[in-house]
């Protein structure tokens, strides 16, 4: 990795969808080993930011780097370092979940015997063993969430980006995911999390960024952002126009 | 050019196994239709046609035409359906999020089209042996044409898949452009029987060169010099390949 201190660096990022400005001069950094919560109301620009960092979206101006690798010019290097757990399940319908993970590992240059072993480990870790040879349609929504996590982790990425990973999960699964994420972060992985659950962000994260109408409206270490208040009240203050939040 | 060989091979393997797993829909139908074509047009009707000017029977004449036609349609259909379904289900993201370069992505995706086209075209040739004993005159040249033609139409299939907004649009190019051009390009008739204006028209049809390239490789007979056919097919393959890589690079209908 070229720059070991900064996992994600975004400078002056602006992104339009036709005439709609989805991201407006967004700049921030995520430190290596951080657990970063990226919060905002629906349509604020969270998923767009993730898509830009992972290369799923083009953008008009700005610069995005992952561990010092420019995500446009040096995309193979930057993508190798990222694992993305998307909001919705989007699996190849022709493959079993084991095949799906093995192929995904293959795209990241992992040898087949290593990929098979790693896929089995993740399938066991996320309690999907009984569905190992099933196609994703046979999975419940909670199992699909777990499979999304397995897919994001199959190549042992340095940065794990999670787009609302616990949305729609039952309590048991939510705790399983929380524990695993906390453990990964302890092991040194950088985690970038978007969520609508304030208690999730408050419990897990070290740094908090809040985006609204495509602009960063609050960012800093958890203590600094909260200042002895609840995250929910801070969030409502900066995002709700009735409370004087940032809006166009 | 290839920095991630394991990744490229993984994607190629997935694409190849995908069509083999549904061989009943991807490999056998062209063989059945070719058998019928050869029997009805080659044997029943063809025996009454005089093709003495070409030095061949009509059956021998249409075998390379049928091989080319299925070579083209198999490679086009394979990549167009595979990439379109991946866009439709959004599992194309599995590939787009990976460290594969755009060159490697296109290479991996077209592998299925190329292998399917090879299997089907050689299958058509084997079926032709049921009706006539044919010896391939230039096997290496045939391999060259099979590779270049399948690359051209695998890439065209990917372009079609990127362009299409729904399943109805997916086959528009194939039905309204490619198949008519194949028929008019001399798959089933020698150029010598056409009127002068149609001969001139054929000279602007790229399929004419591709079909004649395959025909020369199989029978040793062609309407035009084979070097010209080889150059046209190579230029087209390079053009279509790099155009597809460019579309992936700019993220045409792949990135928002």
C-alpha cells in the first residue's frame, strides 16, 4: 500500500446525475484502522459516495484515493483493497453460493484451492453451511445479507465498505454482524459503514461523518461530534431543516 | 496487458461453463437446424443446382456458409445474453468491483462467446460429414477465421448488451442487421450468380469477406483473395475488441 495512514481520501468531489447535484464539493479522509460511520437521510449521497470510491460511479470533479491509489487511474490497485457489502443482493443466479464466492475470489487473483478454503471458512463463520450448494434464491433475506458480507470479505480486503448491512436483519443476525465487524476492526481493518440505525453507529464507530443534500455537514471523532449528546439529536440537528439543519 | 491472469481465467471459466451447463439451448439447436439445412437445401434441392463454375457441389458450398452463420450467431448470442443478464440482475458489479482491468474484463467475458462459437462451428462441420466427405483444406487458416470472427461478434454482442434497455432490444442488431448481412454476404450463394449492382453491394458487406475466408479455409475456393478476407477479419476484430474495452472504460451503461 502506498499510503498506509489514510485509507480513503476524498478531495473536492462533485457528482451530478444529469442536472441533479448528488455530491457537492465533498472532502474528507478516513484513517487506516478507523471505524467510520457515514450517516445521512435517504438521498443524501451516502451510496453515491460509496459508488464513487468503489468505481461503480463516474464523477465530474475531484480526486478519490484508496491507500494513495487514485481510483480512476490506478483502479486495479485501489479495488483490490476494498470489499463492498452492497445494500441489495445482486448475485449471479446461475451459481451456488460456494461457487459464487470461489469465482469472486478468483477475480481478485486468489488461487482456486485457497479460494475454496476461504469460501468454506466464511460459509461456516456466517452459518450458511446448510445452503453451501444452493443458489442464492433459496436463501432468506438474512442469509442473503450474510452472503453479501462473505462476498465482500472473500479476498481479505483492507477496507470493508458496508452499505446498510443490518437493514432488515433480526436481532440475532444484527449482533452477529456487529461482533464480527468489531473483531475485524480490532484486527486492523478499516471499516466504512452507512446506516440509518443511530445506536449501531454510536456503538461501533470511532469517527462519524454526516452528509446532507450532497454536502458534509458534520465530521469528526465520535466524542467531538457528540459532545455528550446522543447521536440522534446531533443527526436531527444537522439534517432537519426545522432544526436549522443544512439544506438547499 | 494481463496483470491478473487468475482473475481473467476465473471470469473466462465462468462464462464457458455457463453455456455448457445449458448446452440443450446453446449448442444443440444450431446443430439440429444445420442438419435440416444440409438435408433440404444441400441434398434435396442442391443436387439439382448447377454450381460447376465454382468446382463444388451445392452442399460443399453451403457448409462453410452455415459454419460462419452459426459462428456469428453463437458468439453474438452468448455474450449479449450473458452481459445483459448480468446488467439486469446487477451482478455485473461482481466483475466491476474486482481488480480486473477493463481489457481483462472484456477478454474474460468474450471467452464464452469464442469457445461456444468454436464448438458450434466444428459441430456443424461434423454434421456435414453425415452428408458428404469433406476434408478441411487449411485447418490453421480456419482456426484463424474462427477466432477473429468469434472475437468480432462476441464483442458486438457485448456492445448490444450494453446498448439494450430491455430483452426486446437485445436481439435487434442480430435480427435486423447481422443475420440479413450474413444471408446477403454469400452464405448460400456464389457472388458470380449476382447482377453487377448486387456484386458491388456485396463488396461493401463485411460478412462477404468473413464467409469467403471460412469457405477458402474449408474448401480452398473463394470469390476473392483470402489475404484480403484475413486482413478484413483481423481489422474488424481489433476494432470491435478495443471499442468494447473503451465502453467498459467509460462505463457506458455500467456505471452511473
